[in-house]
C-alpha cells in the first residue's frame, strides 16, 4: 500500500470514527446526566481537528526538496505535532475547568444513568482500536504527526476509563465523583500533551540523538576499512530524520582518491545501516603525529 493511500485511510478512520463517537458520547452524556461523559465527548471531537492537522502536516512534509528548501520539508511534521499537543492541552484545560465548576456547584450535580456507562465502555474499545490502527501505520510512514494522533486516540480511551470509574462511583452514591473524573481526565490529557509538544520542540531545535544511538553509529564507523579514528561526530534530529556531521582520520600518506573512496564507503554504509539518517556530511583528516582534535 503506497503512502498516499495510507494517509487517506488514516484520515477517514480518524475523522469519521471520532465524529460518530463524539456524537454518541455527547448524547449519552446529556441524556444520562453525566458531565464526565460530556467532557469525554469534547475530547473525541478535538481528535477530529487533530487528525486533520496530522494529515496536512504529513502531506506538506513529504514535498520534495526545492531551491528554497534544499533540506526538504520534514519539519512540517514537527509543526503539526506541536499544534496537536497545544490542542490537546487546551482540551484538557477546558475539561478541568468544567470539573472544577461542577464541584463548586455540587448541589446541581445529578446522578448519571446507565447510558453514559455504556458509552464509556464503547469508547474505550473503539478508541484503543483506533490507537493501535493509527500507530501501526504511523510506524510504517515513520510519521511523528500520526504518532501524536495515535496518542490522541489513546488519551481518549484513558479518559473514557476515568469517565467509567467516575460515573460508576456516582451511581453508587458518590455523585461528586463524576466531576472528579473530569479533573483526572484533565491531568491525563495534559501529560500526553506535554510529551507530544516536548518531542516536537526537541526535533525543531536540532537536538542531538541520545548517547546509545551515537555510540552505535560510532562503533559502525570505526569498524569500516581505512578508518583510523573518529575526530568528530555530531548528530541532529530534523523532524523524523537525522543528519550527521562527521570527521574521520585516515592514513596521512594515503592518496586523495583513496581517502575519498573511504569517505564514500563510510557515507553509503551509514545511510544504508541506519535508515533514519537522511544525510552524512564527512570531512577527512590525515592521521599525522599532530592531531587536530576539534570540538
């Protein structure tokens, strides 16, 4: 299945599934007198916008390099992920505000009916299925935006678990637990929003890869024929891709052609061995008695 068809399938599942689920939960929340379920419905509705942003971000990021953007457009995925995180945070804050407002007017809290409980169970099952489906294809696309969208689905499933517990406790004679569930949902959503936004910002700021990944690259390069040592290794994340700046030392009496061939072999080998690496910029140093230790 090509990438365009995958993106179309994910957008259809995300948009149509969330619209239908949000409508069902909203009706169940209103008819069943459950503020937690109404909050849950708003969360599902926000996922529609999240999927739209993910689709737009992925499509823009897959544009080919051009004269003004020689490094490509992958950072559109970071922008989309950041927007998804902010939308999720705003949704969580809104839900939390509703829960606090209900607790301040506890005399107006009604005991929910069984309908919101049924809606919560349906939501948990459907949203977990949507999370797994979206994450499966997000990994195939290597898409940060669709990974964020998948976590939107799972955060909705988690919020439905909170709704189920809160509604159940309210029906057992603790009506204040319904708005308390909204507050717990708010905290869970804010945690997911923070993780998504943090990951997007890190990738926009050319953050280096972790030590484990860099050590793996270092070990691979040092094992290549003709490489005496590594003088410099720097990595930077460019959305879901990685750029590498590298300086290697070769024998000082080697011909320029031979040194160039070693650099070419290292370049091709690194990009072949590590698919997430988009490009390697290599500088060759002669291995002389006076090392040029550059930082």
